[in-house]
């Protein structure tokens, strides 16, 4: 069946169409964050102004008409309330007007499942790294089948930490890819390193980096060091989870999974333990509609469609609260 997915949790408005597990289209429009970051109301206004255009573009790319769509899914959360609301209202409208089933999708689970789908991974440890969160997860069946959180950030996500440094350094755009570019050729400076079991914190690292920046330390060296330190923390915690859970597969997913350096470090760690490490193509790691459609199709195949009165939004919707039956 052809399923349309809508992603609108933050700066990206994405619409993807999937049919029998194959991505037919994956269109998007992004809010330009500049040097200041996301202003939720402005991002939502842009999403609202572009939703029709992006839906039409996705249908055209897939060579389909709206009448060919058999189900619709949207991001319920987590995310920014005004932005989430745009996707919710669009999906509800499509469901009502076309009399097709609708499903809600957890943003984090969508990132993970898109990677698991592409890799055909069976039972992995997952390092999910995004702007809003950073977690280590794995599938368990009790009290229901879901992604159990083995470890997570105690404060902010690694993506928000990198974005915060980018804003302080006046990088444009102010996000992780700009920090990675600045880090090229940098030298390592000792930074705060905080891992507790399989949990970690990043605010101390960010505070130290900003302090050094204001003190006139070379920004290239700071960028290199903040990236190396934070990624080493993530790899240590993921390695501990891999060994404790006795897994042989690792998934790296989420927006920060686009980092070549993090991918490289994770693959080195996995290789040392004979574990396969999977990373999705960047278009599926960045926020996108196809990942929502992938999960929506799986939910519909397993009879998990929602009623309209349950199709709300939840800005703090945790991955471990979302049931998976597949």
C-alpha cells in the first residue's frame, strides 16, 4: 500500500511516500536557522505556508495522485508544539477528506526504524543522536514490545550541545555540520568528560567550550575538542550497552548520525567487538517524511491505526512509550 508520512517536529517540513517498504519520494522544505537557531512560531508559519506544496511535490515525484494514497502518518512528538501542530492538522485533513486510516508516529522511533529497515537489522543496540535527545536503546518485549532506554543524556542532546556552540561561535548555519567543518585541522584540548554507566551529560562540556571561546582560545581547536570528547562519550556508553546486552548489531541513527567522524568512531568500536554497525544514508538520518511513512506503513500492516480523537501531539513523547509490533 502507498503511505504518506509528514514530519514537522522542528525546522524541517518533510513529506515522504512509501509503498511496500520502498521509498517513492522524500521531499522537504527547511526553515533557515541562520546564526540564531529555531524560532518555533516562525518555523510553524513557514511549514503551514509550504505544506500543500511539499505534499504535491511528493505525490508528483512518486507519480501518484492523492487518491492512490491508502494511509497517512504524522509525527506526534517529541518536538516543538507549533511545528508538530502543522503536521497533525494536515494529516487529519487528508484522512478525513480521503477516508483513509491515520496513524501517529514517534519521531525517535521513526529515525531508528528507518535505519533498521534499510539495514535489515534484527536485534540491534541503537545509538540515537539528535538535536533534542541522545539515547542508547534496544528492543524488549515487556511489558509490551518497545525500545527500552539503556542510557540517555541527563541534560541536553548532543545535537543541541553542538548547535549551542555553533551559535556562540557565530557559525552560519548554527548547527553541527558547521562545527565539523570548523574542526578540520584542529588540535585536541582536554575537555570535561562525563559518562555514568550508560548515561552522559553535555552541559558541562558546552559551558567549558563557551568559556574558552570567550577567553580567546582558537575556535578551531575548541570545535575539534568538543566534537572528539562528546563522540567518545557516546561511543563508551554504547560499547558498554553492546557488551552488557550481548548484541552483535549497532544502529547509529538521528540527525547527528550524519557526522562522518561519529560514524567512523562507532565503526571502529563495533569492529573491535565483531559487531556490525549500520548507518542510514544522510537523507534518512536528517529529519524527513519517508521515515514517518516507513513506520506508518508498519503500524497499519499490524492493525495499529489510530482513531481521530487519539491523533494528538505530545512534545515530550518518549521513544520507550511507543509500542512496536513488528
